[in-house]
C-alpha cells in the first residue's frame, strides 16, 4: 500500500458516511438549494465575479452544491471529490436541476490522471487542504489544470484554527502550526450535525500559510494576494458570535479564522 493510502481510505469512508447526514442537515439546507439558493459565500463570489461561460474546476466538491451554484451562474464546471457517495449525489442533483456540470471521483492529488482539460478557473474552499499530507503535488496539479493566465482561488480556514483541539470542552491549543505528523481524531457527529450518531474517523495535516504560498508559487503560479479574515461564513467552531451581516467571529477577534488566496498561472 502506497504511503498515506491507509489514511485516505479511512477519510474516504468517513466522508461517504457524512454525505447522507449533511444532505439532511439544516446547514446544507437542500430544500433551499433545490429551490435556487446559492451555497456560495461572499468571499468567493466577490473574488471570482462573473463566471458566465468560464470553465471551472472545483476541487473537493463534496456533494456538489457549490459546483452547481457556479453552474447556475453560467460556468462550465467539473467537480472532483474522493467520496463516491458525494459524487453520486452531485450527479443526481445535476440531472434533477437540469444543469451541465460533470463530476469525477478520485483523490484530488490524482486529478490530472482523470481530467485532461485545462480551465479558466480552479476553485477550492473551506476544509480542504487539511486532508492532504503534502501541498507540493497539490500545487503542481493546480498549475497543470489551469490555462495560461487562468485563475486559482481558494477560501480556507486559517491554519491558526487547526492549532486547537475542539473535542474536549473549551478549545485548547494543542497542535503545531506547521506540524508534519498526521493528526488522528475520532468523534461522534459532524460539523453539520453534531447530534448525528455517526462516528467520524479522520486523519489530517496542518499546513502553515508559507507552505500554501510556496506550493503554488513553486508550481508556477503568481500570487495576486493572500488575505486573512477574522470573519467566517460558517459557524463550525465552538463559541463563535454572529455579526449583523451574518458572519461569525470569535468573541475577542484575536486571530483570523479564514484566509483567501488568488493566484494566476503565468508562463515560465
Ligand atoms: C469540508 S468538505 C469541502 C467543503 C465544501 N466547500 C462543502 O462544504 O461543500 C471536504 C471535502 O474534501 C473531500 N476530500 C477529503 N480528502 C480528499 C482527497 N484526498 N481527495 C479528494 N477529496 C477529498 C471530502 O470528501 C469532502 O467532500
């Protein structure tokens, strides 16, 4: 078994189990989504603007709500995810809604083996890089799948967020900012339904901002910006407070919750 395959196998099984729980959750609100509500958040909507007629590759698309939201805005989308249950539901939703997205089930690191097209936009968001042991092959794959002058955009939880253990009462700073070792967590429920009886078993890795930027720039991308934000569009961490604009912040706003990064593929 190749290095890390045993981790990906466990994560895939957990994500397969999460699909049904999430599809029935209040957070993913399938009823509103089916009736036309976009699942996209202000950070990515503002950053990518008009996507009409653009080709868009969505990495780690879960069961496709965001991919299909971009499709509804006129983008020609391909979504990739390791979870076959997620991809099956995404394909079903695509058909049901009469959209034209395509979905591919594979490890995101193997995307170039399954998808040969190049894209105007590569997009990924909120809870993605922590499932990958090493960002170098991820950065290379993104550069391979972008057209020249194409845009990569990501909105992700800030690495500070992953320094805490949230499973035992009050969040406790426990994990290294750029810890190399794998982190294993096992807990009841998921971020979208903490009351669910499913047991999440997960292997993850922490990546500092320097690692993210270097993986992309070494692969040939020009970083347009890296922004840190203390407002999260998702209420998935303990003790967040809702703002008037519907975002979530920590009580004291001591550290960022989200970062956004935009990059362009340049000719080398
Ligand atoms: C937190 S979700 C992404 C969030 C997404 N924006 C959403 O809420 O719909 C993480 C996704 O990454 C996928 N994933 C985890 N490890 C992966 C891997 N190695 N390759 C591809 N997908 C992976 C999971 O199946 C899951 O769908």
